C-alpha cells in the first residue's frame, strides 16, 4: 500500500509498504478513505518529537472502513464505516476510567508517532473498541475527519477546560485550525464575546465568518491592550492559548479577568513566565490538556444535528498520490490560506 | 484607645488613637477582645505592601463585641459577639454575587491595609452585615480568631481549589500556619496521603501531630525526589504551595501527577517559571486565589461540631500591652516555635 | 396613581392609590414604564395563593425609572433606568449568600404577593441594591420585561437544573410562556434535540419558529410514546415540566433516559405519583426550584449581545388604562394566541 | 463444586455444580475465598426479582483468586487475588464511558441474577478487566468483601448523590448494612450532623459507635418531628433513604431543608407520593441510582490508608458448608443482630 513515511528531520516520502496485520485481539485494521495533515506532523518533520522514529508512517486523523478485526473486538465488524480517534484508549486503565484517555497506559497519542499512522491506505488501530467510532449513514465524512483531532482538541482543551459560559467573554489567541475549532465549539455555550487574536489577516477574516464577535490583529497592535479595550478594562473570562509560544501565553496572563481561566491548547517547546507576583491574588485558573477525545460521541451528535459544520475548515483537497503537494500547501499556509487539507484515497 | 501602628518600613509602635466612629450606614464599630498577627503584617512592616500607608493601624483578624452600628445595619446589634472577617464584602457588587468577596469593588482585603485594622481596642468594619459573623454561646473565641483568615485561606485557596478528595494524595509545601491550616482542613475530605514539606523540623513534627501521613525535610533532601518516592513515582493529585517563592512552586510542578491540581496559596513577590514544555500535555490545573471567606459559615459549623479545633494552632498568648513582644515572638518563629500568637485586650 | 388591585377571588379592579413611599433605608421607589401579566397572577385571582391578601396591587415584573431611594441604597440613584426582579433579595442572609434568593429570609417572591406589586404607576422595591438591575442605554426595554421572571425561570429552573448540554436530547412539556422561555435559553447549550410537547397547535407552531427540533401534539397522541419514538426508544437526557399538573410530570417520568434529569418548573397544587418501583435503579435526578434570578446579570449580557431576543415572546401591547383588557386577552390565550402581553404606562 | 442455588420462591439449596468455564475472550473464572449475603438475595428468594430464574447460583459479592482467564483479558492473570464487583462493566458502551456501569448494555447487575453468582467455590466473571480489582498484599480480605457492593452503594447512591459536605446536616433513614455503609462513608466529608433513623435499637447503638451524632428511634417517635427538632426546624441538607418503602421516602420529603438533596438508595416495590404541592418551590433535588461501582478504586485507597475499616460491619462468620445457617442468621437480623455475615470457603 502507499504510505507517507517520516525519514528523519526534514525528510519524508510517499512509499510502498505492506498492509498492516492484526497483532493483538483488540486490534482492527482500517482502510483509510480520508485523512488530513496536522500541525503536529510538521513538528515531527522538524525533528521536534523524539518519540517518533524515522521509518514511521505519519498521520493520526482519518475516516475509513473496517478491513479486519481481532478476536477480542466486539463493537466493530468488517465493512463498518468508522472515525479514527487520534487517541488510542484501552478503556481499562486508571486513566481511561477517569476519562483521561490521553494518558492511557498502553495508548494515548501513539498513532503516527510511536506506531504507524493514517496517512496510508490502511492503518492498524489498537484498542479498536474504544478508539474507533461508528459513522451513521449519510454523514459527511469529510466533516468527520475534523473530529479525529482538532474539534475535540479545541473543544476539550480550550472550551471545556476554559469553562466558556453563556454571556461570558472569550479570547482565543491563535486563529489556526485549532483556534478556529475552539471558536466553532465555543459557540455551543453562547458567550457574549469571542475575540480572535492572530497576525494573519486572512485567518482573522475567516474567524469573523465563523462567528468571532471581534478580531485583533496582533501584527498591528498590542493584543493585550486591544483586548482590554474591547472588554472595558475588565479582561476576558476565558483566554484560550492556541499557539504554543511564550508571548501568546503571556498575552493570556495579561488579559485574564479576575476569576477567569486560561486554557492552554498550544504545544510548547520552552518554559513560560508565570507572573504570580500579580496573579497570586486574582483567583485565576490555568489548565493544560492533551486531548482525551472523550467528547467525540457528543461532537458526533452536534455534527449530525447540524449545530456545527466542521467541513468549513477544509480549504484544499488532494488524493493520497499527491500528499506531498498537500504537505506543501499546508506547510505554507500564510501564502496558500490553507486551514485543513483533505486527503482522499 | 491603644493601637499598633505601622510607621513606615521597619517601624511600628503601640500608640494612643481615638476610638473609630461610624462613617457610613453600613458600618459597625467592634470592640476587639482577641486578635493575632499574620505573616502579611510582617510583609507590610518590610515595606512590601504599597497599599498600606504609614500611620495605619495593622491587623485583619479578630473577635470582639459590637460597640455601635450604622443606620443600615440589620443583622448585628450592640453587644453581639462577632467574628471579624479579614475580607470586607459589600454583598452587592458583581464579584460579591459570584462569591469572590476578595474582589469586592468597595471591599476586599482593606482592613489593616487601606483602612485601620484590628490590632487595637476598637475597629470600624465597613459592610458590617456581610463582613461580620455571629459567635454562638459557649464557643472558644481563641479558636475562632483562626477563622478570620488562616483557616478559610488554607481551606479555600488550598483545599477547595486543590480539589482534595477521599483517597487522594496531597502534598503541602510549607508547614507554617497557613500550610497547617490547609493540613487541618484537607482532612475534611479524607485523602489517603497528606505529605508535608518544610525545612523546619519543629513544624514537621507539629504537622505529624496534626494529621500528616508523611513529612519531608526539604533541608535534608530534594523534596520533589522524596515526594515522588512516597507516591511510587506517580506524583500527588493535589500540590498546595504555601510558601510564596519560586523554588517551592517549581517543586509543585515537579510532583504533580497527570490530571492533578497545583493550588497556589503563597504570596509571591516575583514571577516563577512555568514549565509548559512538559506540563502542556499533563492535564493539570493551576489555581490562584486571595481568600474570599465565603466558607466562614461552614467552617464555623465544623468548629462548633468539633470536627476540627483550630485553637491547636495557638502557641503563645499576650495582652495588647505586650503586642510588641508578640511581634518579636512571631517574627522569630524558627527559634520561638511560634505558629499563631493570640493577643487579648 | 393607577394600580391593578386584587379584591379577593375572582375580583380585580383598576383603582387610584397613593404613590408608595420609602419605608426602610434599603428601599427604592420605581416609576414603572412597562410591566406584564404572569400566569401566577391568574392563580392569585382564582384564590390559589393564600399569602396574597385582598387589597394587594398585583404584578412582579417590570422595568422603570428610579423615583426615590432610601439612605442605605448605594448602587442606584434617582433617574436610573432599572429592571425589577420578581425576587427580592437582601444579599445578606444564609440563603442569599448561597445564591438561593428565592428563599431570602426577608424577601423572596413578595412583590405583588405579600407587598404591593408592579402593575401600577409606581412600586416600592425593598432591598433595592440587590433586587434591581441597571439597564444600559439603547436596550429594548420591552424585551427586558421578560427578564423579570420568565426568562430566569425557564433558564434556572428548567435549563440549568436540567443540565442541558451540547448534543443532548431535551423535552419541554408545556409550550406556554415559561416553556418557551426554557426553549429559548436551552439553545445556549446547543442540544441536538429539543422536543416541545403541548396540546395547543398554535403554541407548537411558535415553538418550531423558536427553535424546537420536534413538536408533539399531546391532544392527538400519547406524548410519552411520541417522545420515545423520536429518541429511538432511549428517552431524553432532560425533561422539563412546565405545566404543573400530575399528568405532565408523569409524562416526564416516562420519557426520561437512564442518567437523565427531570427539572420541574410548574407550580403544582397536588401531589404526584413518583414511580420509584421503576426509577430507583435508573440513575435519574429530579429537581424543583423557585426562580432565584441569580442569572439575571448573565441573561442581560446574552440579550445585549443579541444571542437571544426575548421580545419575540410579546404578542400583545396595552396601556395601563386598559390593563383589564390585557387580563382578558392573557386569560384567554387559547383563543387570543397570547403569550406575553406588554403593559405600558 | 458447592454452590447455593435458588430453586424458585422460598426455595434454596446447597448443591454440587460443575466448575464454570471461560465462555468469551473477556471472561475470567475466579475461585471464591470469601463471599457474603445481600438483602437483595432475600428479595430474590421471595420471588421479587423476575430476572433471576430458578436454578441460578446466587451471590454478587466476594473476593478470591483468579483461576483462569480468557484470551482477551490483559490486566489479570492466574493466581491474582481479586475483588469481584457486583456490577459487570464492559468499559466500552455509552453507559460505561459515562461512568454508569450499572447500565452497561452487556453487563450491569447480572451476577447472581441473570448469570451464576459468587456463593459458590468458583464464579465466571464476564468483562473481567473492568469488573475485577487487584487486592494488594496484606489487605484484610474480609473487609474488602464489603467493597463488592454495600460500601460503593452507600457511598455512590447515598453520600455522593446526596452531596454530603463539610459542616452539613445529614439524615440516614434506615440503619441496616447499606445505611451503615452510608454512615461510614459520609464521614469522608466531615458533616456536622449525621442523624440515623431506624426502629431497631441495636442498629441505632451500632450507628452511634460508627459515628452518628444523633439517633432517632422511629418506633418510639415520629421521625420527621424528631429530625426537625434536632436541626432547629431547618431540616437536613442531605436525606438518604436506605429502606425502600413509601413511608421512609415521605419522611425524607418532610425533613429536607430548602436547597437540600434526597438521595434514594432503597429498592422500591411500589410508587411513592411526591408532594410537589409543597416541594415545587423548595429548590430540592431527588436522586436515584443503581450502584455503578466507579468509586471502587477510590474506596480501596481509603481502606488501605486506614481511613475506614469496613470489617466492622461483619457480625458473623460461616464456612460455605454452613451457608444455609448463614442465611438463617442474616434473615433474622432483628433477633441475631446480624449486619453482614462472612462466608469463607
């Protein structure tokens, strides 16, 4: 089968690989019909993710059809159309029982990282019963690819952890795909204000169309000053960090209202300054989270009932043959205006 | 009346002052019968609290008897025995309605800071109806002085914010009066482990008597290594920072289990390093809080029902005449083994 | 001044009364500009509310302008435009501090019940600082009259108590003004299904326009059977009872999914059968609540930000002179299709 | 092997049966070392549980040693000492993922009901990975038998659902084994008052020793009157129904404070009267629950750390040979003063 392989920092290729086989009773093999590329894949290609060894097939998002199942799989059968979660969860360990699938002792984020991933014609999924989801007839499969990772990430790490509430003020720092996923799902809770902060004018325009009540161009103005002005000097109840660099986290510290919550979503490579000399008395909460995908069943319902349409995040479409072009397009988002690129087999 | 007055950095004196008068309809004047000294008073004396101007009577803790009330006070009358909260709350503003009395727009921590305080024979209490509490007959008033500040502080900022639960593991970094108040009140929730960390052997011994299951001498060992060993490498579910320096906060970062909560209680003077490069994916929560004293009615019930006896925190007793000696004793706690010093008029 | 007076069961009249005066330091007198009639007013007129004595001016909803304030009022001044809450709250008692304003020991629902109400040119409001709300410039005052009672009632007693969540299934039994207020505010939480049950075709059509995903005509079909069919036999996660009779409560018992919540909003005159012989093992929750109006500030934000427009509930408008006609219209809702009738002075 | 078999209403016998075999990959067979009898077993013997067919081996509590495991079991191995949960949970279905193991679509309470149970030398446990728990070395296995059912039942259905809090008032109606389990675990949350209500003087004396602050003899006094007197007319914050008859549920309705919670634990055979004509405005919550045993890991920690000792519930011990005598003793608890009877193989 064809597969996109990481060959060490800066190197990737579309290669021929053997179709994966069932290895454990809980495994399924899924024929991928649609997948996509994540910002994390670009991190891997820069060499920033040491758990991902050269030779690995990348990708942790996708939908497809069940090709084979192990003896212990009870919820899925050959031919079932399925959504692949980016997180593999055993459903048994202490962390899975607490809903922290991200910390599953034999799973977590392993797809396209510690084991071969979804940017291929087939993928092996461990713990299939608790890591795949049924797709109902008539569903828009392209939209559902967004539920493998970015929608639950924006929702769980940003919106839920950030405790967005009706009438509240929200700032989302970073209008990339994850920030926009937070923007879409924040609207489940009817906040009064959603302020998007980014340096890319195109993304801010997209944010406006997606429901932002205000946008702040961080290239043109000090974003903290702008957000404080929009909120009448009060700050926001929820600040969602969706970039992953110290400056944007400090912006969140500077705009959070007393009693508010900073929900970190970004993947950080270095430490940040936490200004406890002012924040110690401000009754704030800071959260971090690797997505658990525990809300996937709920998100499926909101998509099926038409409350949100995550297909709006897809800007480009490619066949698997042209996945290297897809990487080019996604990797130069400032010029291509790419958000999510869909790859179909 | 006699009053302990702050005269600028490093200077204090016991002076004669006029008895305070009712200034607003919501005021009460309370004759103080018992008060105490807080670590924050020492901070003021070092010049670290710019909101506290020279000439200020210090003190934000105490019990007493209502001496006079303004026309708008409905819940208290002359002669009522009362507990003074360290936080003044109007009960009307947005923050008070949300239970964030600490951020009351016309109150908060003002006693012995922005207005004259309780280390005197009399004190004026603004917003008396929502800043005083009735004391029931037969109550141990010395014990109740601990409910003005340190018990709600340890409980709200440490135990509640830290989400201590039955069966959980808790570390409290800092075994001073506030850390010990957290230790006492953490036991409301039956955690399986409470690990106290300090460099003072005497305080660790007190902690053992107060219910700590483990103690770690941070002068003799790396506290993070010790806590990880006690918890079998897993870390603690709740880490309570009760010192207020970067090193102890970083210890909390190093011992927090995935999914756990760091509850900051300490007053910090400088920023700390937040190691998001490791914590971003650990599903942790960090909280800060200036005590709101919203749990004072509940704490009164637990004291009255005998669930805790905060009088055990009192190590020394003085009359108001000798308050300068009380400051000496409290200021040299390492030698005197002082925890809380009671001052009676 | 003109006032609508209850003269005992079945008797009411528009009378001339003296303008009310400040009686306590916390009082305000408000000149009413807009008021409305509540289903509860009809209950009073039937003689069903023994706390309401003949001679009482009715009404507990309205907006107006502050005419006079007592010496203890600090948040409002003559000329301020204000929303009157149906619940008077002292902000000081145990219940107010817990956010249970409905059980305020010196307040609660007293307006137009134990003291004179808002269907008059002026009304005296006790505990003004915590029972009135500022109206911002440019607000639609007719819309805000809906925030005195029915919007917080539908939201607090129905939606919040019912724990409506994104993707969940909700049934609202009763499509009168309160049920429709629950329907409007349930959409703050993006449920996948909102099923409205009523016997009035007109109200069901209104419900469709207001966002119901399904309607059930209880005059034509067994509503429990219909709701179970709509939910694939699973039942609803939230059942909101907005009628106040045994049959509709039992419908809720019959349609609630395992793990679901029945939120009672209706005012009941007799006991109901609770079928614990089946429900004991179904992990359900039942809640009751008299509205606390603690969410009024939040609801004001959602109206100001355009998330909802409660003016859509207003079907008829009258001047105070014609309030008897307004009662006629409201009292014959089946024929007049009245939802809320606005009365302007 | 020997097994206690239900032979239809009123008939049971100790019989010889074949040792159960692995049937599915997720099964384990456990050699039972200790088991006990539950009040539910008596219900079955009366013929009240139609899902339990004649020929069934009874029992849903026990500890033992793993004898064999299916191919899909990963967490347990032959020779492991284990606690058997009364609830079988697949860990995969919608309900299991929500922590509602009681409603597992292929599990729930099936042991000793729909499939053969634990009152035997061996038992087959479906979904073993998520229905068994490891026992640590040195644990008191007799104490742990109480964790199969009654401790999680009292804790989850009574204490957690009842929202017991520090300083609160709790009444537990029914001082049988489940009521006493609620009493033991309520103390995890340091309530100020725990009032036990029963008609059996012996059980009330046991309750006193187990930590009740007050006892009410319902044979000698109207329990609602007595509880209202103890609480100064205010009622209790939490009322736990642990009997399962209408009268005791109505007692809970009569003693619940405004804002309080009635947590039903009892198994009811008939409907009860819910007095909504008074309760509709009292802001109360009523909960029902079949135990989910999701707190078993937490309860294991509290037992291991010595916070509670559930072995105190064991009043009598028998060998499996004498299980008919054990039933006699347990079935005549009023005379024998039996609480839990331990049966050892």
